[in-house]
C-alpha cells in the first residue's frame, strides 16, 4: 500500500502546485490589465493639492498675461503644447518653460486621436515631442489628448511611448464661455483636493485666473504641477 500511495501523493502535490502557480499568474495578469492603460482624471493622494493646466494650440496673445499672473502669485502651471504651435511660437514656448512651468504633449496637429490609426497616433505624439524637445531640450512625459478624445488603444500607444495620459475632472469650458464668473464657478463647484483643472489661453481665463488662484489658496490647497500632483 505504501508503494502505491507515495507516488500518487507526489503527483497530486505536483498538480496542486501547478494549479496554484496558474492562479497566481492569472491574478498577476488580470491586475496588470486592470491598472494599465488608464487615463488620469484626478489624484487620490490625500494631499491638499490641485493642478492647473492649459492646453495651447491658439490664444498666443493671452499667454504673456497668464504668465504675469502666475509669476505674481508664485504659481506653476502645466502647459500642454501642440507641436505645430510650438514650431510657430518657439520664443513663447521658451518663455513658458524658463518661467518654471511644466510642459506636456498635446499632439502635433490637434487631431481626434480615437479616429486615428495606430501609426498616426504614434506620429502625432512623437512629432509633437520632437518639436517641443528641439526648442526646450527636454522630452515630454505627460500627454493630454486634444478634445479629451481617446479610446483604449490611444491610451495604450501613449503609455507604450512612455507617457502618462492626463485628462481632467474640472473643465472650465473657457474656449466657449468667456464670462469670468462662469469660469471661476466651474473650478469651485466640486472639492478642490486632487483636482485637475482644464483651461485655455482666453480673455475670460485671464480675467478669472487671479481670483481662482487666490481663493484656492484661501482653502489651504496648494497649486502644483501635474507631475507633482500624481506622484505617489
């Protein structure tokens, strides 16, 4: 009887071991699938911080005024730059960068990425990256898709290129609505902590920005760059 059961037990233990390894492997794979390829809409770090962001492919005339306000209030913003705009406005981009603001990638030609092929998705991001890097000598690592238009494949491609895909949870819609009070109210209609605010260089934003910054500070919330907001 001992001769019969010993090899049987060894075989059974081997099978159980294989099953356990398969379960661990499947769990690991599923965990990666769940955590990968997800755009970031806000941060949940528990810190009293918020990030102001600005997408730039037009509105060049308002950027110097925004920079003056940010300098006066000692605030750094994350600017997502279109590659074509960068090529057309290298000195303005340098001014933004040298003022200490964060520079992100906004695609080259402001296209809807969910409508693009894989190669066109890559080219939009890479071409913008090259255009920006040529001017400021720094590679971008944050990608804000034009129009907020993405799908799973777009996010996957961006992340494979070394980017974190950044969206927002506070949209000022300042490209459409120029009333400074409306822009202001959209920032404060939900809790500030962990928020990512989307802005554009517009007249309404310039008028609303000083009050937005001052009243964020009054709530003891620190305004930081996106990369600082999302870090662990």
